[in-house]
C-alpha cells in the first residue's frame, strides 16, 4: 500500500546494473512508496559521480516540490515500510553528529521552493570545496553535517535513530551485530558497493543474511 511519498536514488549505468537487482526489489515490496525513481548519472571517475549527489537531489526536489521525497543510496534494503521517517521537520537524517547522507527524508511542502534551491546549492558548493581541499573522504556527508549545524537549518532537521533508519553494520562484524536490531530496523544500508569503476558488488553473505531475516 502506498504511503504517499516518492523514493529516489541515482546511479551510473554499470553501478545500477550491479545494485538494482539486489536491493531495489525490496523497495517495491516493502517501502510503501508511491513512486520509485533511479536518476541516471555519468562521470569520468567515481569521485565525479559522488560529487553529483547534492545536484541530483536538488533537481529532484524541485521537480517534485510539494511532495514527500526520500533519497536513499541504491545499496540499501528497505526491510519494512519507511513512510514513518517523515516528520513535521523539513529534513530527516540519521547518525547525528556523524551523519550518513545515504538516507534523507525531505518533506518539501514544509518550506518554500527557494528554500530547497538554496539548501542544495549550498550543499553542492560546500561538498566541492571540501573535496578540492582534501579535508575528508566522504565530502557530501561532511558538508551536509556542517550545513545542518548552522543556525538557519538546525531547527529544520530531525536527527533520527540510525539503528532504525540507516543501519550500516561494520562489515567485519555484520552477522554478530545484525540480530540486535532485527526487530526494529527499517533500512539496512550495506555500504559495500563503493568502487564504481571496478564494479565490485555487495558481499553475498550479507545479502543472504538480510534476505533470509526479512524473507525478501
């Protein structure tokens, strides 16, 4: 049953070929989204693709302004309905203060259209600047954390429980950690499909464990 929100992601053609058959079926089966979109992107390097995230999100929010839009990295399972992640705040993000930008809830109707244009433009510029300066490996996440810490945005953001909304288990301890959150987690973010250039896929043991636990 649809919960009246859109779920979207982005991927290069080769990365989509690897990840879509593994993860996206769970979005259709369990997420509750009324629409699911995979935005195509191109880039000469994985970094070039990575830097496009704020741009892709900004464009999507403009195209679907007035709706609830969930951005999720393509290497994540939805294992239960996820519409409950939208709140009375414009933005929802898990793992504060060390946020992970792989799952972001946007309730666009709560702010004017210009709000989202400004927000995503600033996020994109800050991400590019951090990458240029070489300050951190996950620049979009670091930039987003800095942006959401600023006074003009801090009250617009809901910081959410990562063990429910963006569970990223340590790959070395996956099987030991997973049972402890099994009864309440809604999004399992495997975070193993990182090297777009080499086409490396998800760990088959991790995929099997999630599928068996939730009968995907």
